[in-house]
């Protein structure tokens, strides 16, 4: 009888291990399909059958865009040329109202340090630390709002 009890006990342990594994599989399956019996959730792997008419123009919001999805062709920006004339400490250029400065670079002579690059309304201003000894030219890149 002792040997039979040991075999029964081993069988019960194996059965319990199988129950545990089945429960783990149910949990993983539940996470993959999203729960409810009538709900199947997932990602479309190859959405090649979606036509252009399915997505209306101007209907995709920023929240629905994937990170790094916007490339140069879609980025709405402008580049404004600014010249600080010889003898002056600042120069201006005109930009679209509401634009945001995202960078600047010299395009020619730069004989003084740049103190500030700012925008107010539609006016982009480059201010130098001292008066320019010759014309200083810059390109200011702005993100259109």
C-alpha cells in the first residue's frame, strides 16, 4: 500500500503542475487578446488593404502619430535670413506669426559673439555682443505654428 500511495502522490503533484501551467497559458492568452470573450485586440501587421479614402484628410491628431514619424517633407518650417549691418548690434528678419525658433547658423561673416536670437510677433532679431565691424549674416530656422 505504501508504494501505491507514493505513486498516487507523484501523480497528484504532476496533475497540479499541469494545472499551474494551464493557468499560466490562460493568463498569457488573456493578455494577448485583451480580455473579453467578444473582444479581439491586436495590431494590423500589413495594412496593405487600407485605402486612402479610409483616413479622411486632416483627421490624424498629434497624439495618434508614432514617435519619429514626421520627416523633413512633412515638417512645416521656414528659414529667415537676418543681416546685422556693419556698425549695428542687431538685425531683423520677418517670419510667420506664431513661429518658434528651433535654431540658427551663420551664413557668412560673424565677427562678434551672438548674444541673443529672438522672435516677437513676426520679427526675428539677432543681437550681437558688440557692434558688427562688417555685415554679419545668419539663417534662423523656425517651426511654423
